[in-house]
């Protein structure tokens, strides 16, 4: 859907959220229409790019020292224009340039941000910032088969040491009744902090670390052309964050054909994800299905069904060896109960 010009601003309205972008290419508001809640902190702008000086004391290509925060330059836009359904913002700096493309899909609670960078810097760190109007005591970051919660405060030396943390496809920050997810397709480093505003409110700042430019041991590290994709989703739960992360990293693929294709595997619970469907390693032709509980809570009476004829189903370990418990014969419903973050692997003998 195309953005609509409103004075010197541009507006995306999906029917679920309304995103407003100013003349400098920053997101000044992202409102959930059902509640009227704005995800962007008052007086702040989101999708802001900052280049920091990055000179760690040791291990230049591995470490990020806290001192980088002292020297940052916010990138300004030199051009903002509509290109079809996309809003394009250009930001040249030094020997490099950043091109941002905003887009949105009707009916979705998300703003899509594509960052294309031509990077030719030395000892610099590029971050993309989202100051959010959320009082989050902790942030949830995706790890393999689940997520981990880390505090956003810096009350102890251990907390202060976590000024840069890792996440896979998404991070999620929330207060009771309202959450925001930041999903990505290729970024692992984040810093997530909170601060008190003059109006008494709390801002939770989520920043993605996009690029660095160390000179040792590889003087050409990170140099060249890069594309990053980020999704900002409002009114999001942890499961919504996981949903955005999966859809961004595993988009729907279309192939030519004249018939519909049923899903190979379906589950009855939204908190249980099908992570992998593959053939067994022993080349028997059996199908191996791996599932996990994604919310961090118990999932009871979860039904698993298959889009093909099944002769038998057996629970196996991660190496596809029988566990000696959990066997279902043909026609018998497969029903599971999963512990928080439990991984379950099923071996399915086809009929």
C-alpha cells in the first residue's frame, strides 16, 4: 500500500496501525488504531541511524566497549520520495550511504524497514534506534528453540556489563497490556535500555547493531554492500514477535501448479511451533518432525496432524533414536503435552 503525503509528512495506514514519517525520514509515530496507543516515545523519533566511533581497547573485531556511546553522529536525510508503494529515504555520510525503504501491508500491525548500506568506513559502528513508549522491566530476545529475558535496568555491575546483547530473529519489550516487537533478518547485536523522561514516563530504547568496521585482523571487514530488513510490530505479544520473525526470515514461496497443497504438519496450539520437517537420516523414507513450545509456558492437549497418510508415529530424540515412550498407531490421534520450551521430535512412518 502506498504512503499518503500529509504536508511535509508521509502516512502509512494499514487499517490496524498508522505510521507517520517526517521530512527527515524518521518515524515520529506508530499508532495502534484499536487502542490509540503510540509506540514511539513522546518527543523522540524511531528508525534513527547513528554512527559511533568504535575503537575497543582489545580484540577489535570481537569486542564492543561501552565508551563507543560517547561519540555518535545522527545521520540526516538528503532526500525523501515516494516510489510506488515504498517511501525511500537517502542518507549519505563520509564515504558511505544509507538508503531506507519504508513499506506496509494492509491489515497488518507492522511497519517494514529495509536498510541498504554502501559501507566504506573505518572503526565505526552503525546502529538503528527505536525509542519506544513502553516501561519494560526486561526484554525478551530470541534464542534457538525459545527466548531469554534480560533486565533493561543497570542496577548492578552485571547488568551494566550487558550493554550489548545478542538475539536471533526478534526482540520484544512490553508492559502489562502493550508490547512492541522488533524483528530482523540478519542482525544479532542489540542494546536495550530504559530511561525516565521529563514527563515522568519511561522510554525503552531498542537499538540494532547493523555494521562495524574493524581494521584487524581483516582490514576489509564489513566493507561493501549490505541489506538489512527490520519489522516494527505494535501491540505484540512474545508469540507475535516470533510470528513476525519467522515471516520475515521465511517468506511464503510460490511455485507453479494447478492444485492446492495441504500443510504437511499442523498443530492445534499457537504456542507450539513446527521448527523442522525433514526425511529421516537413515533414508528409510520416514518423516521427522521437530516441534517446540515457544512461549515459555505449559502446552497441554496439543494435537498434531499430518497432510499425508500415516502408518505410525513415534517419539524420538534429537538423533532420531526411539525414546521408548510415545507411540501412536495409524488412525490414533497424536496428542502432546509440552513443558516450557520443551523440544519434541516425532518420527512418522508413512502409510
